[in-house]
C-alpha cells in the first residue's frame, strides 16, 4: 500500500493534511498516470463531491491539476460516490474522481480515483502516482513551475471545465432500472446523513411509489454525519417506530453504504443484508458460483446461514476494495462488509448504498414478508468491536505485549471463536474485534486486548 493512499483513497484533515496543494498534485500526477495511452484527443475526467464545506476548495485545486494536463473536467456537483463510478463508465469518461471522506467527521476529506471502467484503482496504480509525487516533492519540483517533468499544454490545449446539471437525473434513472418491481404501499424512513444521498435517496424511493419520511436532508457544509447517518442507527430506529414505517434506511456521507432498521426498530446491518439478498439470489439461481464475498469482520453466522441454504462464503481482508478484488478474481456477483458496503457487481462496480436499499426492498416485496422475518435468517454469534485511539499505528503488529494479549485472547476463545486486531486504514485507530458463542467471554478478551493496545500505543 502506498503512503498517500489508504484503503479508500487519500484522506486527511482538509487544508492541513489534505491540502489544496496536494489536491492539485493528485490532479496532475493522477491524470498523467491514468491517461497514459488514452486515445482521446481531449481526455475527459468526471469529478463529484459530497456536501462538506471543504469540497469546493479541493474541487478547485484538483480541477486545476487535471486541466493543467490537458484533461477536460466535467463537474458533477454533489453526488454519491457510486454515482461517480457509474457515470464514469456509462458516459465513457477516461477517469472519475470523488471528493469525500465518507463517514469521517466534517474536518476530514478525501480524494479517490476511478479508472475508465468505473472500478477503484488497483494498488500498483496508486503506488505509481504516489511515487511520482514523492519524487517531485523530494526534488523541489512539485508546485514551483513547468519543470516537474510532466506535459504542460498551453493555449487551446489547456483543459476545459464543464458543469453538468444532468448527472443526478442520469444516476436516478440507472438506480430505478436495477429492480423490476414498484415500491407502492411501503413506508420508508430515510436518514440521508446531510450527505451526498440527500437528493438521490428520497427521490428514487418516491418515484418508485414508496411513501418516504426523509430525515437529515438539509446539508449546510458542516453537519454531514453529525449525530445521524449509518454510524448512528439508533436515531433511525426511533424514527421508524415513531412513524410506524415498514423499515428505515441510513446512509453515510458519500452514500456508498447503507444500514437498515426493521419495522420493530432493530438494526439490520450489512451482514443481514448480504444473507437476505444472497439467499434470495440463490433461490433464483442468480448467486454466481453459489458464493458471496465477506470480510474477516463479518459475523460467523453469515457462513452458517449460507451453508444451510446450500451456498458458502469467501473471506477477504477488511475493506471493500479487497471484497471487490475477490469477487472479480472468482467470478462472484455479491459481496460486502458488515458496515453496509454491499457490492452488486451485476449493477455497479462499487458499494452503492441506494442501490443496495433498492435490492433489499425488492426482496421484501417479492417475499411478502416483513424485514424482521427476513433478518432472522441470520443468527449472529456475539461479537464486539472496540476502536482504540493511538498516537501511532506503526509497529503495533510486532509489539510484544500486544502480541501476548492477542495470543491469550485466542486461547480463551478456542476453536469456536476468534480475535481479530488491525490498524484502521483511514484513522489513527487500532480496531479490536472478537467473536464467540459466549458474550461475557468476548467482552472480557476485547477489554484485555484493547487495554494492552492503549497502554502501549495510546495517548
């Protein structure tokens, strides 16, 4: 993994770590790497963003870098990340870029690239961009003038900027076409997280016939993800029971994930959604290879539910990029994470929260069963995750006391449970997760390992 790019693009505190200067460099060097061999006389790059106040600043800097390389930039405005991925492919652009930090707090932002086929960049391409930027910075040639070693088109060859007002409409029509039933008679509460879904999600559901109660759909640039969205599902749970809704849907800041709530107010996470949709596809003979991809964080009950139905799971490293990699390598069409990133590869090239919600609603209509009944197809093992804030994530894997605590935890859990510890790819956190049949034991081992991490690496 490159030093700039984490598990989901480049992220950092906007204007401090992810500066306009870095965004400009990512535009120039990203264009250079991505557009090599491009046959178009004027390459086209799509740029979307979420609702963060820093989005305009980074968009301007990124656009300057792209156009300085002779690329034409199509500004899509506020649009979910999967919308940018879809339109990059559908509009036959040469690349796409999304400016968002997803579920991260307001002060953060991020930049992620899509290749012309709508997929996120593989590690080797990110590393090439990273190495070029690092080399230019070391030589003092990153921002100072025309001697950075890259092309410098002038006059009519400088890239142009076009504001596209039809991106939202095109994405909405695509989403509606991914299901073959209407949603008439369903009452749905939607938590838009004051983020990129605030227009798309309520509109799609209403146009398909659902009655929609839309919450947190008034972004002001500073309220994205604040006490709402997929990371605060208890807010949605209360709203569903208050309004007597059939279910609730909560998105994150860039709408590439979704968490649901059933009619009783119980949380239905990504694992539940994978089981519900996976078993439905299996019954229809449409679950490719009779397998779906999950991460190491998915509950052990997912495998049990799929195996009981005659299918199985493929387990990957944490992160939707690794889920997608396994899906493409093994010819699978469904995969995802407990956090609500779910990839329906028959429809889109990345996790898509609104699309996933539609697939879930389609199963409800076709099964004629409430979400609570469908969710009970997954019997979860007790699981606990604790995030430990650390000063540095470096060398945690070789720390003797942390290793000793992890070994002790696995011995306690035995063959029927597991302990899993990893560093966050986007935040200064070490994540400690344990799972097993006994909740009290799971709680105990997570506490012990988390205390060891905090003692060794904490603030």
